[in-house]
């Protein structure tokens, strides 16, 4: 039941994000006088609709997108000098102009989108993606300031039963020949909170971790809190080779690609996490970092799609840090809602779900700025090109150029749509047969 609730929460979050994205387009378009004939969330058959004023609002059956129809998106044939279509692409563009022109009521050509100035077009088309960015920032603020960000705590999440070599796989398990881990030998248990180590009062996991690494193999005293009582024990760390990690948490690799290791003190404990409230000033920093990381993912999307296809075909394992689709997002939400780990309560679940919705909105923000139709970035590109041409003409004393003919990009938009649909199907298939799990 908890799993299904998580999926439902994510579905509602997706629909609200889509709805507000379209509001980001609709509101400035109306303020600039453009007639908005339709506002719909979803695609496919109409489930419900109602007309208010000159706009039909509604919900469609497939909750995988939405749209607002701005009248006169493409310049009319007359505005472009009645060009003669001579190729198949030209005929597609001409048909797009004709369909767009049919939506313009008699005497309302001045209310067509293509009549807007370039800056106003930018405001309208950027309104949707910027709305997603605002949603993400607000959700991250709620999580970071209201709930807090997860940080390592001095309460133990797990205690290793043996000392495995640094080269062991993440899935490796203890065998009878592996030496007993010092923490397990000293009787430490998951849920214990370490308050003192070798005479030092412990205030953070980073402090404790550094003390353990530098202790060596000598015996030290450990004071811990267990079930509200103070327990004192002695522990003797072993000196073992362990991976070296960079400041960003990534594992350092040698020139030949092998992990860099260092001989350090090792107990065999891992920390739990607690939510620590952050300053509001950290929200723009975290949001900006998330946007940058998402941009890097989008920039390498073609290579990642190839990897996903190989994983879907079963020829390569699925990259745990790769791109996921709507099924994968739902799976993550279900796992978050149904997780029963120690110290992972309702606050942590809510914070994780809100963070997941924020990440989705950041992805929508970045992805929609790709300068290709039918994405918003394609119209942004057209507005920038149009504005640039007009500025150059003004500086050179030339006649003002007409609007940019975005209808000529419609054939390209069809190709992009087919590619996006194919990517969506591929991700759904990969998320079903070779899913990525948070666990």
C-alpha cells in the first residue's frame, strides 16, 4: 500500500508540474493579448473539459504532458510573402501555416502569437521552463529549510561482520575465512550512537571517521548510547586498504583505471543519516548545482541512449546513474514510500519525495530549453534569431525584417517528436526489464 501511495504522490506531482508549466506559457501570452484557445493537461482522448471565456480547459487520458494552444503560432503565408512550396518539406510548412491561420478569427490577426515582438515571444516561451525551475527551487527550499538535508550521523546504520578486501565487489558477502570486523568483535550494534572515541567527545561522523582512520591498530575506548543507556567498550581497529574518495564523493582512480587505496584504521561501521536544516541562502547554490549536473547529462544524452539500448537488449548492465523514464520515476517513488530502514521515518520519506519531484522539474527545465521544435527551446531559438535579425537591420538602417518563419522547422519537429517518442518507449522498456533501484 505504501508503495502505491508513493507512486500516486509522484503522479500527482508530475501532473501539477505539467499544469503549472503550461500556466507559465498561458499567463504572459494572455497579458500580451494573444488568444489562448485551449489549456489541457495530458494527451489523447478528453476525459473532462469546460470552456471559460475564450479558453477550453480540460484533462486528457494520458498524463504524460500537456499543452496550451496559442493562436497564430506560425506566421501566415501572407506575412511571409506567400512563398511557393516546391519540396515536400515546403508543403509541410505551408500546411502548418494554413492550419495556424485558420485559428485566427477575422479581425484578430493582431492577437496572433507571431505578431508579438521578439522579447515578448521569449517571455511567453520561457515562461513554462522557468515555472519548472521555480517549482524546483520552492520544493528544495521546503526540503532544505523545513525538513533538512540528509547528513551522516553518529548513529550506526550497519555493522560489518568481517573485513573484506578493498577490491571486493559491492555485493560480496562474508565467508568463514574472512577476519572478524573490529566493531562486530567489540559488540557494537546497528542503532548505537557513538558519543566518545579514544577520549574525544564525538559531535559528527566526519570527526569520528577521521579518528578511526588515524588510530592505527591500537586498542581504544568507545562510549556509546544504546536504548537510552551508556555503554562502554574497547575496540581495536585493523589497518586495511580502503578506497580514497574525492571531495565530491567520487572514488579516485589511478592512471590505469584501478581504484586508489590507502592503509587506514578500519572498524567496519557505517553511519545512519539525519535531516539537518540548512540556510535559505543554500537553496540557490543547490538549485544551480542541480541544473548544471542535469545540463551535463542532457549534453551526453545520445551516448547515454546507446547505453540504455544495450542494457535493454541485455548486452550490458544498466548504468545505475543513467537516465530513467516515467516508470523508473514511479519505481523510485514507491521505494521511497515503502522503505523500512532504521531512522528513515515519515519526515525522510516526504523530504525524499519532494526532492524527487524537484529533480524532475529541473530536468523539465533543462530539457525544454533544447533549441529544437516541438520543445520550447525551438521557439526560443526562433525568437532570438528574429530579434537578432531585426537589431542588425536597425543598426544598418535597413527595412525591418518580417517574423522568423518557424513553420519551416515543422518537418524537423516531426522528426524530433518521433525520436522523443522512441526514447520514451525505450526508457519504459528498460525500466521494466532492467530497472534501476534506489536500494
